[in-house]
């Protein structure tokens, strides 16, 4: 890989995560503002915008960097051996930075304070379990899709997240970089972890470990 | 078929039905909780999540097991001779088990009692007739799709169920394994059959018989 | 064309129009019943179901009969010389019969009186003009799609009708067979033409005449 | 390029922008009329109709004229050297004329006064910034899509605008021709710029300049 190639990949990861988080946070603000306190309607607007932008970003940036936009995905690729450890670290740094920039951009567009403390508590074992399920499912979809229908992965991820916003109690972040970015907004999509944030990270780590073995059995042979 | 191949197929049927039911039940709970008693809005959230996950699951697991997730589909394939009777029985057992696990998972994620008695009565000749129509249509779509556009079947089934949630009076289960799983939840998507459950099964059996002949005429020649 | 081939085509036109109308009318009843008098929400449910089933039906039955389901489309094909006049007449009879059966089926599934007199008045020059626009646009989409992207026609028609439900004042029937079928229901999707029904037919005929010349200029050369 | 070819291209740009604006304005009127003052619901109807018609129009007219429907897009193509300056000017004139005709058509279909003064003020630095973001994103999507997945551009633009209606504070016009057309309606989708319209144009020009350099770095090499 040339230096130029590396810059482009990292730019794509930064830009894609920025655009994803700006959409998640921005559409959350828009939807909550307009929905007259009907949370289902706000979630619907949030869902449609997020699902749509995911398809667009993965289609557009997939050929550049793989379009991970998600430390869990980059870590899984590294575990699988499809991404060097060093590159995975670079990817994850760009994703976290991009996510934070995305929150800032959404706040700026809606004329809100740039940095906010999330107070929307989403804690407890069931929330963590939901996240585990959502992340596990996302990795299944990505690796299953790459194996069987690589041209369909962008649609599959967009549709999976569309469903996961509704079927998990936590509205499915399934993405540590997005989670960090969402802890910086006090709007519809904000997250406050409370005291168990460490456990949450543990759950995600466990998820990855479990996945890597499970996935070896199912998706490959 | 090797032993390894068989395990993978049965795992795919179990896992796919689990994920489908977890989405149907989970998104039903989420939608009903948030929708301020507007049932159309709750059904919309339920519909979008179900349609989206169907496209994902069929695209991902179709190449492994055929992605039936539905005893009516497996039975129709067996009648057509495309699946051995013994394998169809294994498929159906995995689908029913997966469906029940899906309800349990959704209840756990939303911190609800794991097993519940459905009280949402959906009974009477019109409801059974709606189910007949929905199941018949689903089989038409699957067999017509496999014949003319096999690459489009995942989308076709997802979109068909999206429509069928709205055009049938019963919100279209069209799937005995999902029906059993939904009789174990007392949430938005729960089903209580009442005294005519036997008749209902009869209607489904009749549907299959009728279909197998009708389908011989239309889809093949 | 063999006799067997003809029967299959006519069956496909009858069945497809039946399924389309059953979805339009059935989802209209479902949506209106659940939407707590919020007509935009009812129209949203009606739109999503109709758009979804159109993609499914055209993908499934397009290879059999061309999937017209619409006398305006069959007439345009006949004007273009792509369908014999005799076959076009047979198509149109099957479409009208299928549409009426679709209304009956929807009413039966929802336990409503089988035949009803529509009282939902949609009359006046602006409504007729909207219909003209909707029908003209539909024919543009079909002929433009067949010329440039024949594999995408099913999606294009489904998405076009999704948009046309909202951008025309008449919620876009654009289909004489569906219009007749909808004049037999007094539910959400019912139509009462009033005294100007004759003029309406004239507008549709004019549309076809205008289209056939316009389309010669644009889509072919 | 023959004279006949040129006419067809210009007709396609005029017609496509007309249909796009008629959908944006018409579905806005329909949605606002029906939504019982729930603005999120009205925006949802507006979003779905706009996203759907964009996919249809770009699929249908892309092979004819490139399906720009947007002076910003034509200008970017001209900057890139993929469109002659003279043709770009013709395109832009047809787009502006088509947009105005689209507003007139929508008003006529809904029996509203044909020309109206917009009073829906969308002004201030955050609104202009949102427009900048939306236009920049749109150009990224178009050029990234053309480079990597030309067959997917129609879907990508439709989905991008679906998301951008929600993630920007300005509901994302991202299109000077559509903006002019929307300043002529006082309905849901109307725009009144107030005193800073000049600055707004400046922002768009800056966007194009910035884009052309940025895009040289990322999308080409």
C-alpha cells in the first residue's frame, strides 16, 4: 500500500463516520423537534435517514477503505487477519475522530451548543445485552454478506440497522465510535452510560471474542 | 450432503427464524411502547423492521439453507420434491425451536417476562381466510420468484410481507413457526387463537394442497 | 402463441390486477381503521403497501404477461404495435374482472359488505388533470424504463406510484381497471366520480393520444 | 452531438426538473393538508415521495442527459471538463425553467393560486451552512458513485436526499433550480430567503470551488 493509498483510506473512514454520525444526530434533532412528542414517529424519521445514508456511504466508500466506520468491524477484520493490526488502530482512531466531528457538525447545523452532556440514560443488563445482540448481528451480516453476496453488503447493512433500531431495547448503536460520539449530545440520539460503561465495553469485547469463534464455524469452512 | 453441511443448514434455519421472530416481537414491543396508542404508527414501525430483516436474512442465509424460516415453505418444497421429507421434518423442528427462542430473546432484551400468554384474539373465518390468502400469496411469490428472478427473491419476500401486514385483516403471519412463537407473547404482535386453532391448521393444510396443484399449472409447464 | 401460453398470460393479468386491488383496498381499510383519523398516516400505510406489492407483482408476472394490470398500459402497447388489438381487448377484460375480484376479496377479508357504493367524491377539473398527469407519467416511466433499463422497470413503477400517491391531488389511480374496482368500495380508497365520469374517460383517452405522439418523439428515434 | 440529440438532452433536463419540483411541492401540499399539524409526519410523506421520484427520474433520464436536474451538478461537471460550458448554460436554463413549471403544475393540480410568495423564512448562517453541507454531500455522492458504482447512482442520490431532508436544518434543497422554484410557493416546501439571499448564493459558489479541489484529491488520482 502506498502512502497516498493509506491517506485515502483513512480519510474515507474519517469522512464516512462523520457523515454517519451527523445523520444519526442531526435527523434525531430534526425528528424530535417536529414530532409533537410522538417518540415512535421521531424514531421512524431517525431510522429512515440512518438506513438510507448507510447504503449511500458503504456503496460510495466501500471500494476505497472497506467502509467500516465502526471499531467493532475493524477489530473483527483484524482478528480474521484481513486487516493488519497497525492499520486497524489507525482506522479506529479516524473513526472515533470522525464520529466526534459528526456530532459537532450536526449541533452546528441545528444551532445547538457544540458540546453537550448526554443525560439520556441507557443502562442496565438488558440494554447491554441488546447491544451485544445488535453488534453480533451486524458482524454476522457483514461477514455473511461478504462471503455470499459482496455486491449486496451496502443494502444489507442499511436494512439491518433499520430493523435493529426497532428490535433492540437500546436502539442498536452496535458501534463504539458512534457510541462515543452520541455521548456528546443531549438530543434524541444521546446516550449516558452511567456507572457501568466499563462493563459495557467488556460486553462488546466478549461479543467480538464469541463472534470470532462462532464465525469461524458458520461462515467459513 | 455431508454431516457438516446438514448441521450448517439446520443452524441457518434455527438462527434465521430466531432473528425473524426476535425482530417481529421486539419491534412490536418497541413500536407499541412509543406510539402513544396510535396503532397505525406502531404497525408501520413493525412493518419496516420486519420487511428489512427479511431481505437481510434471506440474502445472507439463502445460499446456506434456502432460507425458508417457515414450515409452510419447507412443506411446499417437500411436496414439490425439492427437499427430502426427512430434511423437511428437521427444518420444521429447527424453525419452531428458533421461533420460540426468538420470542424469549425479544422478551429478555425488553426486560419483559420471558413466557407470556397471548390474549390478542385473532379468530373467526375472516381471519383464517386472510391467513390463507397471505400464505398462498407468499408461496406464489417464492415459487414465481425462484423460477423467473432467483436473485430477486429476498427483496420480493421482504416487500410482499411489507404489503401483507397491511392488506390482510390478520396482519399476515403466513408462517406456522412464527405463529407458534407469537402465541407466547402478550405484546403488540401476540396471537391468541381461541377455540378454532384446529380449524386454522386445517385451513393452512388446505392451502398447501390447493397451492401444490395450482402451482403445478402456473409456475411450471 | 399457443393456447396454453394465452391462458397463462390472461391468468397473470387477472391475478395480478386482483392482488394489486386487494392490496390497495385492503391496506386502505386497515390504515384508516388504525390511524386515529390522521389521514396522512393512513395514506402512508396505503402507499407503502401499494408500492411494495407493485414491485413484487411486476417482478413475478412480468416474464409471463408483461405485467400490465392496467388498460391504459395495454392500450399504449397496442398503439405502439407491441400487442395485437385482439390480445389487448382480452387483457383489458381480465384486468377489469381481476380488479373487481380484488375489491370483493379485500371486503371479505375485513368482514365488510362485499359490494359498496363509493361516496368519496373526487371530481372537478383539477382531479381529472391530476389523473392525466399521473397516467402520462406512468406511461413515460414504463416506456422509458423498458427502453433504457428493462431490468429496473418493476422498481421504477413501484417507486413512481409511491411518489404519485402524494404529488397528485387525486392520489393517482392512473389505471382505469383499478378505478372501476375502487368505485365499488366505500372505504379509504373509494372513488365516486359524480356526473363527470364521461369526461374523465375522455381525459384518459386524450392522455393516451397525446402520449403516443409525445413518446414517439422522446423515447424512440 | 447532433441537433436532435441536443434537443432531447435539454428536454430531459427540463422535464426531469419539472417532475422533481412538482413532486416536492405537490407532496408537500398533500402531506401538510392531511397531517393534522404533525410536521414530522408531513416531512415523512414529503421525504418518501421525493426520494422515490428521484430514483425513477435518474434511472429513466440518466441515459439521455445525465439527469442532473440541478445547476450545481451541471456546474461541477463543467468544472471537471465533462460538460462544455455552453451546454452547461443551456442545461441550467432548462433546469430553472423546468423547476418553475413544476411549481405551477403542482399548484394547478391542488387548485391553489398558481404563483405565490413564499413566507417560510429559512435564513441565517446555520441554514446556509446546512445548505453548504447538503450540496457538498450531494456532489460527493454523485462523483463518488459515478466513479465506483455508476449503475447505483440513481439509488444513491434518492437515498442521500431521503437522509438529507432529515439531517440538515434546512431540509436540504442542495439545488439552486429547485430553490428558485420553491421560492414561488407558500406551502409546506416554500422558502423565503430574506435579506441574505446573496450570501446564500455565495455559499453555494464557495461550495463548488471547495468541492472541485477536494474532489480532485479524493475521487480521482
